[in-house]
C-alpha cells in the first residue's frame, strides 16, 4: 500500500462527523418564500426588440447543502423553457421578439417536493413584418399557370397567407388563402383576364389575445397575353346527312407559334381522335346514333380552346323490330319469328334492298324472311335480327327473349294444416308443382260454390276459406280447376284425394254414463264401474269422471275407443251421489253427459246381523218376561201367609189409618190379585234396588192401612180384645232380605168394630198398629189372594 497523503485522515473524520451530525439532526427543513418574474425591457415592445425574461426564487432552509431549483417557464400555459440549477435565478432571451412571442408568461420553481409559481406577466410585441411576394412569370398566357411565393421570414408561428389581384379599376379580389405552419408559402395561380393586373399578398397570425393582420406586400404588375390556339372545325359533305353517308371532320389550329399543341375530336365525352399537331381529320360512316354535337379541343399545357359543331344523321329505315307469333307461347306450340322495318326515305331504299339475318344467343340461325320452329326448352333464348342495306351499314333489332311457358301441371287439393275438424270452418289449398305463372285456380263445391284465386308470384298460394262441413263425405264434392293457357283446357283435381291425405277429426257426441251394476243394485262392498261412451268422435278420446259434491276430477283416461271406464272398488255408503262424465278429443269441443244418481245400499251381512240382533232381543225380552212371571208365581206360593207377631226387641210400629183400612176392606180378592200382579210386574225392575236397600237397612217396615167399611152381608168377626193390634209385617224372602228377627207377613186382614172407630181414630178412619214387645206376641197368617182368573 502506498503512503497516504498528509491530512487525508482528518478530512475523512470531518466528513463522517458532518454526516453524522446531519443524521442526528433529522430531516432537512426548507420553505419557498417567493418566486418573482421580470420581463425586460418592458411588458410592451416593438417587433424585433431583444426581450429578457428573468425568474428568481427565494428559499429558506436549515443550511441544506447543494440545494437545487427546477425552473419551468410557460407562455400561455405552454412550456417554453425548463432548467435545473443551484442558482436562485435564470434568464430566458427572446431576440428578436415577434408578434408570436406575445402572451402571458409564468415561472414555476420546484424544490424537492415543494413547488411555487410566480404571478403572470403579459408581454405584448407590437407590429408585424411586411411580407414579400415573388412571381416566376410576370407575363403568362391566359389560363397559364405560374408560381407565386409569399413570405415573412422574420415572423414565427402559424401564419395564414392570402393572395390578391387588383385591376386598374375596382377593388382587389382575393384569389387564394393558404394556412401554413411556417413563415412562407408557395402556390400556383392562373389568370384569365387578358391585359395587365396587379398582384400582392398579406398574412395574419392567430394569438391568444386575438388575430393580428400584417400590412400588404408590394404590388407586382402582371401582363396576361392572349393564347391564339382556338381550333377551326369543318364537317363534309354537310352537317345534315343520311345513314350510310361518309362524313369527314376537319379540326385545325391556325396561326399559333406554339409547339406541343394537342388536338382532340370528341362526341358525348368520347374521344373520337387525338393528335399532337395543329390539325386533324376524321372519317366515319353516318349511322342512326351519330347525331349530336362534335367538339374539337386544342390544348397547350393546361390551357384549352374549344370549337363546336352539331351533326344530324337521318334514318333511311327504322331499327328492326322482332316479333313472335303466338305471343303467348307454350311448350309444344309452333311459333314464327319475324323481322320488320319502317322505311323513311323510299327514294333511297326499298324492302327489296334490305336483307335480314336471324340470330339466337348471338349465333346466326337463318337468313330467311322469317324463322319458324317448335317451342321447347331448347328453343328458349335471346333472339335478334339484322337488317342490312347492301354493304354500307346494318341495323340490329333489340333482343327478344323467347321462353315458352310451361302448361300447368295437375293440381293437388289439400286441407291447410293437414287436419280437418268437422263442424268448423276450414281452408283448402289448390297447388300445382309445375306451370308458368300466372295460374288461375277455380274451386267448385257444394251448393254451387265457386271461388277463384290468381297466383302471380311463386310465394303466393291459392287458399280458399270455406264454411264448416259436418260429414267427411262432403269433401268429395270439391273440385279444383287450374289453368294458365287460354287455348288449353283446365287441369282438374278431384276432392276424393282429400279423404286420403287429410286427418279428419270428428267432434265427440254427447257422452252417456252407464253404471255397472245398475244404479239401483249397488250395495256396500261391491265394485262399481262407470262407463262413459259416445256415439261418434275421432279417437283418441279423453274421458273424465266427476262427482257433484267433489272438487276436481275423479279420474281421466284417454281411449282409442268410443268408451272408457272408471271403477270404484269396495263401494261404501259415502260413494253415493250424482256422477257425470266429460268427453273431448282433438276437436277441442268438450261435451258433458247427463248426471246419474247413484245410491249405495247397506251390505247384506249388515242386514242379517240386524235381523239376528232383533230376534235375539225379542227372545231375551220374552225370556225375561216369562222368567219374571214364573218367579212371581213361585214367590206367591211360598209367601202366601201373613205373620203378625208381638213386638220384637226393635221398637217398630206399623200404623194404618182408618181410611186406608176402609179402602183395603172394599177391595175384592180379584182386584187385590190384580193389584198384586201389577205391582209385581211394575216393581220387578226395582226389586234389585229394593234388595240392595234392604240389605243395607234390614229393619222391620211399618205402614198405616186404611180399613174398608164393613160389609153388611158379611158376618162381623168376633172382637178380640182391643182394636189396636201391634204386629210385625215381614216381607217376602224373594229378592229382599228378611229382618234380623226372621218375622214375615205377606197379607193381614183386620176386622174392626164400627163402634170402636170413634174411640180410637177420626171418623171413617181407624188406626191399626203392630208393635213387637217382649210381653205379648201374636201371629196372624192368611193365604195370599189368588191371581186374577184363578
């Protein structure tokens, strides 16, 4: 390693220290205080003056080293100068200043990420340079082109130049105006006015502040010379000639010293002849189409002179006319083609001097006076004929197109859509595959129906709208005639083919609903079938079954027959009701059957069960009644005694009123038996309840008995002590438990003395009571009264 220069190390240490000090202080701080713009020597100067635009910036910062400034100078917001420098100002020189430099100037300074603009200052450069005009030919011929140049070499920007012509009298006339991006323009001018005139130019410039116009350039005198190249034209033998005459045309430029002159002979903008000389001649045989105006033109450079002469060519005979007979030609017809002319100048020409030639598709077919052939597709084509007079000239006829028509082929009758709905209007189409249009179709039908349609275009069809028919056999009555030739009979299509080519749909008749088994023989548990049938209708037919009290269909079936069926298995009582069916097919005419009322009978086993139950009930009732009677009879036999005993240990008392005793005394034995029977029957239902009550309360029962009035015919019983008898009445042992002491009384007959009634009871009433006592006990037993009838 080489030795280090002395003092290098301290410098490095100082640089590192400075860098560290700046880093320690953080980010640099600065602010743009102001930006100033100055235009010298002033804001308004004359054109050509040297102008200086100065921009200065003032920035405050914390000692930022190497601080740079970016200056951007604009004119009317268009950048014209930009620079970056560490200096705080710049200068922009405009030398010399022109009108294009006029405008608003602004200076914008950018320091790092901050920017600031100065105020706008306007510079106005007054005055425009006077333009210069240069011409490359000061004495051109009339209509001769020459070059003119107008320039303002010291000006800048886009200039618009204008060229003017001024005569000795009158105002200047603007000839041209051109816009350029430079300060000069060059163009070509032509002058027609023979003599002298003055040319000058000027320009204008468009600035933001407006349009400025320059002064006029110096005028330049131009002398326009006459160009003597006008042609002279002659036509021989004359300008009025006949067909076949030879015509000669002369065109000459006389007395011109110029060279390179071209001469043209034209007619209807078609050049007949052209020469590079001062004269030309042209010969031609006059024909019908040669009538018109001939033009002779002489041209030198871009200068032209013209001469005109009209020529008339008279026709000797007309243009041939080709005809064909017959005009309405069909294949197989014999036809004749003829060519004819009309003679206009009979003193010069006659029919004998005219020869005819026939052509087909530009091929010669005959030289006869007429041409005859048989019409067929091979003879179709473009026919022409030529009429020639000796060898001078000939005329060709216009083209005659011969195309033999084709006879109409046998038509075909068909129903539009291919489907016929009986009972509805329909359309018939009559169509022929072959035949030249127009074709006339005539339809004949029932009831002297006649309709006609003429088809003139291929996209048209003969369609006939007809009223409804109700039988398919009516189609046989339709006939269609097709015709396109007046000399040929029509071709016929019969309606019989309609039956073979048409799908005929017959609407369904009114359906009938049949029930199996019959509506009166339907019982629960059976299967019921509803058959919906129609007498007529094209299959497939859709049958639908309904019941009045239900919403929606029960079933729907499509059948290829005239009937359909719907079955209900295991019929129940709820299946009864009013049923009907609906039939429809492709005719879309829905028909409904009359409603059928169906009633469902009770099942046989249910009827038998009810009979058996009724019989069993009756038998049970009889048995119950018999059992009750037997039981009553048995009870009477075993309980026919009345036991009256003295009072028992229980203090019970039976009391009978005198009225009850009297009532009981008046009851006969028969009546008593009936009473007992009725009480037994009517009380049989309550025996069980009484038994239950007795079981719960096994106590002796006491009652008051009304004694009847004594029968005078009956012996008075012997008085036994007192009238008051205390006895215990015991119930029957059948069905009711006996009291605890076992005493039982069925019936007690008490005899009372009449004189004792007033002592012990109320008048007419005697009280009888039985009481059980330990001291006395008596017992009275009597047989039960016999049943009624015994």
